[in-house]
């Protein structure tokens, strides 16, 4: 679940966004705030993976808050939710992950959440420190989860594919799935575990299955039919 804080000085706007986020089934609202000061306090007290920010608020505005968040060591993703489209350029200059114009449509919100997940998988604290033990040429190595594109099960072993090499692990795919799910990995097939941040293309196949193209990879990754719906939801499709 994505932990979120909603920041908007208008109660109806907060209520509507909360409803839409709850409907996705992907988000836990940890707090709401009506201004920048409250937002910072809520972030310190409860933490968040993303802040949904209005721009025009009493006192400091959402753009100023986004710039301040960007100076944190582990900043949450920022998604602006505003009635005005003219601030988009400044919003992205402030390193916003996305920019939504009210009224927000569900499909558009899902695409924003997919971007938030990608952001979190790249910059979360855990992702910066988590390592998977592997073997290569008789040596024991540690591979950062952020460098793994996908993992393939073969016999009793798992093979971790990075952007530059392949490594052997004696840990089962089921165990790796449990360990890496919180880092943005998804079990797309009984033999494959994929880093969602590496997915570049989703191609429908006859029979209802899918083939995935990952960045920097020639091999296409199959998605079993029973996992198609949950994968599309995870990607915001």
C-alpha cells in the first residue's frame, strides 16, 4: 500500500480525493492537512510515500512545499492536484511526479499512482540498503535490489538478471517474492518475478496473456492469464 498525505485547504476537495484514492485499493491515507505547516507536521509524525498537494493555499503554497521536500534525504513523491493547469511547468521544475487537474478522473489517478510506485522503488530507504546474496564464478556477491530487472526460476535455483549480468541464487523464487514485494517487484508467472520500474511495454497476446518488455532486456517476459488483471492494476493500466 502507498502511504499518502492529502494537502488541500478545501474540505470537499480533500474528501473527494480521499474517496477516489480509497476506491483504487492501493493507498492508505495516513493524514490530511489544510496548509503547508500542517503538512510538514503530519509528515514528521506519520510519514508518507506521496503527498497530494493543492497549489493555492493560505500562507506558503504547494510549490514552495514541494521545493522544501526536495531538500530532504528521503523525500516523498509529490503529485499536484489543482484546478489550474497553468502551474504545470513550475510544478515539474519542483520535481513533481505528476500533475492532476480537478476534477480528477480515476484512470488518470491510477496512472499517477503507477508513477509514485516507480519513484518509491527507486528512492525508498529500503531500496538503497537492501541486498540479495548471489553467486558468480565461485564468488559470493551482494546485488542491490534496484539493479535487478527480473528473476527467473529454474529447477531449484533462481537467476537474477541485472542491467549488465546474470547471477545465481539458491533462494527460491517464492522466498524472493516475499522479500522483494515491498520493493516494487511483482510475480507475473510461476517462473518470473519482475521489477515493475523496469517495465517499458505491455503487449497483449492471444488467449488473454501478456508479454512484457523490460528496459535493457531482449528477452520478453510472459505474464500468465491469471495474473494479468492484478498486474494491470499494479501498473495503473
